[in-house]
C-alpha cells in the first residue's frame, strides 16, 4: 500500500508566497520524479497544499528527507 505526504503552508497565501510555494513544488517534482508522484497540474493550482503520492512504505523516511532538503534551499 502506498503512502501520501501532504505539504501545507500556514502563511497567508499572498501572491509572493503562492509563487514561492509553487516553485518549491516544481523543485520537489524534479527531485522525486522517479520515486513517487507529484502532479504538475496540482502544483500549478496550489495555493496552500501539495501532495506527494505513491510513496512506498519503505521510502517514506528518505522521501521526507528529500522534501526537507528542498525546503531548506
């Protein structure tokens, strides 16, 4: 059974925040493209939430670390 990680922001969705969040989603998509599913259409519409889907249970920890590294950038 696959897992899903939901990424949410709590800041008010100003145009700048939304732009940065979508760029973050695109970075995640590039980093995780062959390991799980990040829907580019969802990224393009994202305001405060993104989902990373189809993660194998054994990969949840490593995928989380990749997302955290992208967030640090």
